[in-house]
């Protein structure tokens, strides 16, 4: 029997490793992520935000996941990242996504719980895994660089709120705010995570798998510390965007006469694959 994403998350919890979610918006990126998983024989989660999935297509993403899963025999999972409404998540569930993430972090805790419960009820009927979120993860996901990021205490996940949310919603995973943010500080290295807050959250939620968003730029020691404290899924998007777009610009600039797309897509794909391999090794403690 094929393992589900829940099986891998439980294994990660028990063996202290995390599964990487890597976002994509075109097939070149998707293919690079899957090839990295193949090289390391590792499960991968393919992520699409609402914007990315609207551009790529929900059903198209599912169809290509199916093709890649069949061709490689690899555990490849597809997640709708940062869905803001039940209606959009329902579309992703109906299209065949393995997972959906409801981001109700800008709502009151009560409203967040209410909508998350609706998502869970509908998703679980279809066998789909649900990720919830409590606390406000810093920065707008559309921004790549920040001059300086400052942690706002009131935005961090409160352990008691996490405990209540998990009990009342029935979610399968919980994304937390522990000083992580979308984007990267302009120095390339983000401020340290609040591992003390993570420890307190974990004590309250028990075996609930925890998720770290905004993994790009996070110091490696913090990544290892977070995994040791219960993080089993880490999301990477900004670093992949920068790697792909940066290498694409270089390739185009180096050969202005090339008009064959697949030729100038190869270098950014290879660079992206190497980055994903590096992250998988970090998250799973592979040498």
C-alpha cells in the first residue's frame, strides 16, 4: 500500500527529520524539484500558492503530479499553499491535491477556527490532509528582500492558542510563527528563530506535526534546532525563485541570439535542482 503524506510526517516526527515543500509556478521548476527528490530517494512536497496555482492551473498541476509520480515511482505530494478561503481550497481538493493549507492568520482566532473546521470537514471526506496556521508569519510573501526584519512578539504563535486551535479544528499539521518570515534579509542570513517559543508550543500540542514557513535564509543551526523540537515540514520558495530567475537572466544575457526556450531553461533548472538537493540534505541530515 502506498504511503500517504501523513505516513511520512509521522516518520519525520519519530526520526527527527523534515520534509521539504518547494513551490513552483512552471514545469521547469516542478521537474527540477522532482529530479532532486529522485537523486536522494526522498519524498518531496510540491507547493503552489493561490497565485502560482491560478497561473499554472489546479487541474494541470494535479495531472503533472500524476505523470511524474507514475514515471518515477517517487512519493510526490501536491499542496495548495496559503489558501485564503474555503472556496478556493475546495477547488484544489476537488482537483485532486494531496494537501491544502488554510491561512487564517489575519483573522481572529475564533474565525480562523471556524473556517478551518469547514475545510477539515470537507477535505477529510476526500482523504485530503489539512494544514492550519496560528500566529502571523512576518512579511508579505510577494517581497523577496528586507533591509531588516524585526520580530514582533504579539505576532508569534501563542502556545495556548495553538493548543485550542488543534483541539477544536482537527487539523493534521500546524504552521507556526516563531520569528520566521517570507523573504530573506538583504544580508542573506535571517535573524534567529525563537526556538524557546517553538518548545513551548510543542509542549502544548503534543504529537501534532509542526510546519515552518519562510525557510529561505534561515540559519542552518536554527533549522536543525527546529526539527529537533518538532518541525516536520519546511517550506522553501524565495530561494528557489531567486535561484531560478537569477540563472535565467544570466543565461539569456550570455546568449542573446538563442531563441530556443528549452536550451535557456536548462541552467536555471540545474541550479534549482542543486538547491533542492542541498535543502533535502539539510532537512534530513544526509551527508
